[in-house]
């Protein structure tokens, strides 16, 4: 009773402290095991980091880098390193618990109000433990940037036992289609490091360009590093919002762009400081056009050399794997790279390699007979085995894309002998299962599935302003996060062969640093969490909370990123271009790529290179329009309504309607008299350049409507089917402002759900 009265009096006098609350733990990837307690640990203005001397020089060096970074970031604080843990505020010592709890990369971190202890088994473990401390501090500390003197630095009271789920947590960047500077690569390595990724897969060569200096073959970085044209998809700011263009050929020479051997070593060293290995890839024997353009004597058609490609696709021009000199050419290239990259693996591609030229080449025909082969695909397997034996002399093993085992005719017994790691993209899961059955390790980098995937260069939504690049707009952030890399039905014995995950980024439609980051982030971070956190610890709602908090980090680091996953993301609303008097242009969704509806002096073409502008005129009934060409003044009309009847230009007026489709940003243009007859440009590859009318059972044609100009007055507000931004509006037609990354602005402040 006496104690109760004393406590009551103290409370009345304000003598008792308020009850401490649990602090938000801002750690991504989500730790394996974490307990959060009430209160916080405030870092003193001056404190020591003590390292058990028995841990050795490498851990001491790791701790010194951590201390140096804190002294840069925590302005007004003084942190020093000592070689013992006696009186240190942060004690670093050997982990003495069950080894499997932390493994090779894990750690044990205990934060109390009066100090911190960190233990691990390896240098990597200590690195990731120190990285977690940085990540729970203000964002500028994780980035290694200086803060202000009035910043308070504190950690939540936690007990964490953490470890990586997969040994391989990778990011692949294609620098062949579009070249990225060393500085931009370092920027991506920084974000990889913050989220505990550990392999940078550097796709250095392809049909569209050779980017690695090979001193024995200088033409690779003159002829091979230059192309005559390039496809660019721009990203730019409009009204404080990032927009992306349609993409177009530049008409300009691209290159020569390549990395010198000194620059490649610089990237390797920079990555190594962040415990990231660099996996170089030289794609061969297919996707080898840049090399064949440089040294056509090693191709199957030396008298008809190819040019470096300017667009995407799969070339039939491949390395002559039956020519000993050509094979030696490939080996010599890899020998130089093996000396530059210390990672004990090298990637040789092996994907999408046509065998057509081998079938008609005399050397390949002779080699087939010599080996007793019945399938030309097996020639590729023999080449892979020969390359495998070569790189083994440098202490390295191969990575190959899954076609090396999934393509019909591949010699699976020979592939087993290589011990190659199989990078599985398409078919991803069946390819991984096949690799595991063969006793080969597999990396999961799903191209596209109904539940998500890891090709993070693909469109992440169909919102207006998204590019017309790779994908269908359904590779969302949520789908990427929720993708399950190891399905429940994979037997335990095989699951052990699934050793990692990778975010893969191709750049046929990406030509700028900003657009690379916008598409990659935050989906790359989704992959990072899949690579580190156990499946049972993953939670989409919790991930969104943590990533919303991390927008401060991404903004401070100068990263551009997509906002489609944010709770407060406002889908763009547009002025409706479908109104009387509007001038529009139509772009079709063809079987190969979007092209324009063109009036070629009175002749209709559904695959024009330049769009014709058309004026919409109200017809007899509401919602029906006549479509007249601004080039010839003729009307778009359908003389008949039978399936297959041609749509033409003429004096007769045909009424059309515009129906919304499931494809955001597109409409189905239909005959008003018969809604079951649509304008279609997908009749066949031979005829799709012309427009025909046919029944919807054969499929409708989808058209994007670009508003060129509007009649007087404000057109109706709609939530679909418009282009050219006339401003961004809410559902009541009021202008909506956002910052450069798509976040809604209210009275000059970002609207965030940070906790």
C-alpha cells in the first residue's frame, strides 16, 4: 500500500518517466529472427567500438570502415576503434551459439539501452551485422552521407539472430544494348549493398554491342562496341512528374562504348568492399553478333559478315563451334577476363542459339560425323564442355542460361560433367527442377508468370505514362515480391540445389540512368528480400510499410523509383480525347510492335511509320463518331460488315464507337452498326499491315488514342484511354500535384504512411 501511494504521488508530481514504446525496426531484408522491446538505445556523442583482438585483421578492417563511416555521417559525434571489448559501447566478438543459426553470412545483434553487442562467425557476418546497425539509423548513415549536428541517433531495443536464405542474391545488368557508366554501376552496387545483395551479374556482350576491353582482339572495342543506330526510350519531367516516351530510333551512331580493363578492375574492387562478387558474362555461341562483326572469320559465314545489331531479337549468326580457331578465339577472350574477375565463376550465356548456320556449314557437318551426333544442338553442349575445361585451368566454373539443358537435343550427360550453375528464366521452374534432378545448382530469375517474376526491366503497370517497352504492364511490384522462388512441391533433396535468386534487367528499351532506376526500384529490393529472408517471414503489407519508410533513403540517395505499390499512389486521371472536334492520332497494338494508322495520300495503312492526325466528328447518335483524315480529308469507313471486309478511306461516312478494353490506355474501335465487328490489324503476319473488319471471335484490335488538340471547353474527365498530358486531375477534375517521384503533394508536404 505504501509503495502504491508513493508511486501515485510521484506520478502526480511528474516524477515517473512515461512508459517506453517499441520503436519501429526499419530493416529490409526482414531478419530471420527479431525480438523488439520497449525503449531505445541513444548513441552517445562519444563512444568506442571494441573488437575482440582474437578475430584478426580482416574483422578489424571491417570495423574500421564502419567507424570511419559513422564519423562522416554522425556529425557532432566521435567514434573510435579499440582492440578489446572491455569498456566498449559496441562490442564485436566471436559468435559462440549454434553455428547454423548464423551460418556464413549471418550475425547475432543485441541492442540494449546501455550498449550493443555484435557477434558472427565470418567477416561477411560482421559486415552484414554492422550494415543492419547502419540501416536502423537515419537514412543518410546507410548511404554514408553526412548528417546535421542536431540529428539524434538511436536504435530500437532489439535482439536479432539473422542469416541469409540463399547464397546467391544477384542483380544482372545488360550493358550491351545500352551502356552505363562506371559511376552509375557503382550507384546500383550501393543500393545492392544496403539490401544485402551479393552478386553483380555483368552482361558485357551481346548482338548489340561488345563492352569489355580484350587486348588480344582490339576490334571488339572499335567495330564491336559501335552500332549505326539505337532505340531510345526517354524519361523526363513534366509538371514535377516522371513521364516516359514512346521510344524511337535516334538515327545516330552509338559508341564506341566499352569498359577498359582498368575500369572493370575498379568495379570489382568497389564491389568487393561491399562484399559483392562480380560475375562477368560473355554470351556465346549465340548472341555473338558484335564479336562476329569484329572478327567474321570465326563465324559460319566469313564472306558475309554481319553488322552490330541496332534492335532486339535473335540472330542466326553465331560462332562456328566446329572451327578450332573460332573456339580458341572464345577461349582467349575468357582467359583475359578470368585474370580480371576473381569470382570463381564465369557466365558464357548459351541462350537462344539457333543451329541453322551449323546445319549448312561443312566444318559443323564434319564435326557432327566425327562425334557421332544426330542433333546439331549437341554441338553447343560439346562447345560448352570444351569451354568448361578451359576455364577450369583458371580455377573457375561456368554459369549458363537454362537453354543449355532445356533446349531439345542438348547433351545432358555432358552438361552434368561441366558442373555448371543453371540460370533459370524460361521455362524457369521446370528448368530449375531439371537442373536439380541432374545434380546442378539453379538460380531463379523468372521471366514472367501469372504470379510475378524477376525480370525487373518489364513494365510494372499500364498507367498512362508507362513506356511501350518490354512486357504487358502486369509485372507489378507486388507480383515480384510475392513470387515464390522455391514452390512447396519441390522435394527437399532438390530444393537444396536452388541456391539463389536474381533480378534481371535487359536494356533494349532502356536508355538512361533514370529509367533504369525507375524500373528496377523497388522491385530489385523485392528480390533482395526473397534472397535473404525465409519464405515464412515475407509479408507484403509489412514490406510496404518498410519501403514507404525507405523512400527517404531512396530520395536522399538520388534514386528514381516507381510508386505504383504505394498506398497513397494516385493513378493518373486524364482528359478524355474522344469528343466532338478532338484531333487525335491512333497507334495500334500489333502482333510485333505498336505502329501508326496512316493515310498515305488516300491509301490506308495500319502499320505506318508516322501517325496521321484524325478529327472526330459527332455522328447521329450519342457516343458515335465519324473519323476523318487530316491528310486527305477522307473518312475512315467500312463498305461492308462481313468478316474480312476491308476498311478503307473514302467519302462515305461510317459511324464508329470507342470501347474500353482490359488493356489500360487502349480502346477497341468498333463499327457502330454492329458491335460484333471490329477494326483489326492482326489478321496474319502477311496481312496485318492492312485494316480489315471481322467478328470479335477472331479478336479485336486495340488502339491507343493520342490527344493532339481539343475543342473549346474542358473535355470530360475519364480514367482511361488518353495520351499527351494536359495535366493530371482527380475524379472531380481538380489538378493534382506530385513531386518528381509520383508522391502526392499536400501543402508542400509528402503524404506518407511511414510507420
